C-alpha cells in the first residue's frame, strides 16, 4: 500500500527534522520551498504541512507562517511510519502466501507469527493488522463450521488462522469448526470486527 504523496512528503519533512536539517524554530515555506524541493504542487505541500501541524511537529503563526516546533514529535511520527511500513510488508506477504496456499506454508506461518507479534507492539495502527477474537464458552454458534456460519457473507471477514490450544491452524478452510477457547484471526475492517462480535456475542453487542 502506497501512501498519498502529501503523506510521503510529511514523513520526509519529519525525517529531516529528526536529522537536524530543519531546526526547531525554523520557518518552512510550504508553497515555495517545499513544493520546489519535493517536486510537488503547492496544494500537496500545504496538505503535508497540515499533517505536521495536526501532529504537533509544526505550528502555524497567524500572519507569519509555519515553523518547526517539536523534534520529539517528529521522531515519534517517523518511528510509527516505519512500523506501519513493516506491517504493510508482512501483510502483503500473508496475502501472497494465501494465494499460493500450501506451496509456501512455512513462509505463511512465519509471516503470521511475525504479524501477531508486531500487533502487540503497534496496537494503535490496527488498520494494517488482522483482528483477533477469542471464543469463550458463552459464545454463540459454537461447534459450527466456517461454511455453515457464512462468515464472509455475514461479516465481510476472511479467517486466516485459528488458534486451538497449542496448535495454530493456518488458512483453515470452510469446514473448520469453531469451538470454545479458540482464538480467531481474521482480516477485515472495523465493521467486520463489530459484525464478528455480534455474531458470536449478540447480547453483548445489543
């Protein structure tokens, strides 16, 4: 997944602030200097500056311009961006492995383990990582297969793994049954996560 150009520029500016090429207190000319340096339109440069202002990396002074305000916030932004890039690469490995299915099962397993571990470190950027849902004995629809439950049709989620005790079932297929104490790993969006919770815990979501 490629970031929009203005976000790429925002990351590059933050990186220059971290490196000390742009100093705290230095004025940044969005429509001239940045547009020229990054071969972008003045509007793209302006949007990049707005991202940095929202993150507290730069500040706008009315009637004066925009200035670098925080090297520390720039460092945090750059580090989070690198983590996002790492997750995107792992996620793409997963999707490629699903397509190849069992031909590269070992690589798929390694990628999923890495992704789960990365999720714990970077839980605040969940857009790029699989969701997980633990099934307790109170869950509904237990001991039914993925196919019987019509998971994808009802929720839009694609199950990529099921943790059963000490065993991790990868790409489990439509006939895998879901039981209490299973942990389901699936790819989807926030709405998919809500629908999965509602499917197994309808009273809690009511």
